[in-house]
C-alpha cells in the first residue's frame, strides 16, 4: 500500500500532454492554451474616442468657443480629412479620432446650433482620446499553459487570431462494474442498487475539460469485462469503478492485465478510497476507482483531476486551501482521511458527524473535504487545516 503522494506522483507520470490542434473560438472555452499567443497588432489600432461628442483641433477650449462642424466620425466610418483650427467633427464612442484632433468635447458640454457648436459654461477638461495600443500593444502576450476562460477568448479575438492552439481534449471512458448495479430508472430486483458512479464521474470529467464516454454497465464476469475493455481501446484514459479490490468477485485487475495493462499499484493509504488501481499500456492509462460512490468521487478529485490537467498541458497546481475548524475533531488513523465538511455561516469548517463512505447524502450536503494526514492528533476548534473544495 502506497501513500497518497506516491500514488499521485505515479499517476501524473503516466499522463502526458496531448497533441496540439487548432480550435474554433466557440469550442475553446475550458481547454488548455497550448502556447504563448502574441498580439500581431495594437488594440485599438488607431486613436479612438472614449465618448460621444465632438473632436476638435484645440486642447481644452474655453467656454463660449465656437466651432464649425465639418463632418462625422463613427465606428467603421471615419472622417477622411484633417481638422483645422475652429473646426470640429461629430464623433461617437470607439470611432477613429480625425487627423489633427487633440480633444473630445463631450456632447453634454456643447450647444449644437445648426452646423456650429458652442462650448458650454463649464466644459470637462479631459481629452477623452484612447491612444493606439491603449489596451495592448503589438507583441503583448497571452501566456500558454492556462485554462481558457471566456475573457481570454475575448482577448484573443481582439488580437485578431483566427483560431486558437489548444491541447486535444482527452477521451475518458468510464466503466462501472458489478452484478448488483442497475441503471437509474430501471426496476430494482432484490439485492440490487442503482448505479450512480458513471454519471457523477462523467460530470466531473467534462467539467475539467475532457470528453467523457460512458460504457455499458457490466457484471462481474471475465467475458463482459473483456468486451468493455475492447470498447474503450481508443480512449486516452479508462476509468473503472468497482472490482478494484482483491476479493473473489473483483476481476478488474486480471481483466486489465489480460487487456495488456501493466499494473503499477493497487492500494493507497487513504480513506475513503483504499482500493485504487493504476495501469498503463501503449497509448492508454487506466485508473481503477473503488466501487463505493463516495470513494470513487473523492479519488477522482484527488487523482484524476490533476491527470486531466496534465493531458491538457496545464501546470500542476495545489488546489487545496487553508480553513479554520469550527468544531473539534478526534485523532486520525494510519491513512490519509478526506472528511466531508460544510462551511458554517461564519465561514468556519465543520466536519460532518457521519463519515461512512457509503453516505452520498453527506457528500451532497458538503462543500469541501478536510484533509487529515496519517496519525494526525485531535484538533481543537480554531485550528488551521488544509481542505479541498468540492465542485460548486
């Protein structure tokens, strides 16, 4: 049995960044930007007006000054001439500032009289001219190795890039095993339960930027497992849920070896989630999660999320955060314990009273996990502890 840190390191060593592809903008959100993206031109590419008003050739004209209005500059329809002293051009926000203009008189500060304007009694002295490159200049770089957010996509669009280089989304096949499992909505026979792992894991996987592929439920027999492993052969990562222990009905490890996987480990010193398995064959990684739904969920957060990030070419980040205990907790045992907990109204962390790994209702009521190191002593209220956020 290996430690959580050893298992995490071993799994990250099995995952490598996938190939780069050019993505359309609408499909780039949530994916990993594969390389630095420099701006080939400034934004704005010309001096632009920051207000609706009148562009003039004089800086801060005094009250009562009269200008002749000689044209209009609007977005996409700039004024072609050069302004001279005593002239003004009607201008709108974002429109190019005419040649020779030094100042924008906002429309609230002038009185329009036919083809003339008269400066009001208390004009705003600001210039209201956005300089070329005021947002970003040529050569400005959006650095790679990041998850693309909508605001990043807007920035790349403003730079003028036609497509975005991203890492290919990893394909993750999800296989739930067990004679007792039935699909949600089916009729339960005596001794059977509804399968909840597959849908939960798919939701996690897709939220992390991968493509989830659900495989059919299979029973605890070698033929069904062999067929399921064959259906997953083009996936980058195969997740199995159930059958990862070493009992008489736990057949995933033998099936994985028959399918060509070299197993790396089969137990991790953590709770929930001790029966965790990992293997690799050319072109594919396998992670065998426990069948217990809470255990599978926690193991996916701890181990699979950083693997997906690695596939997407994203840096390995510490996603834990420090919180303060709102109530005392007892001593921990020999395994790393990820304890379901809620944030109290005053912002403290309160560990749930019930930590049995079968209790999905406790998981659903929690918003983070309190991380207890092996042999951690009792902790009083007010102690600072490390936590891992649950999906929101």
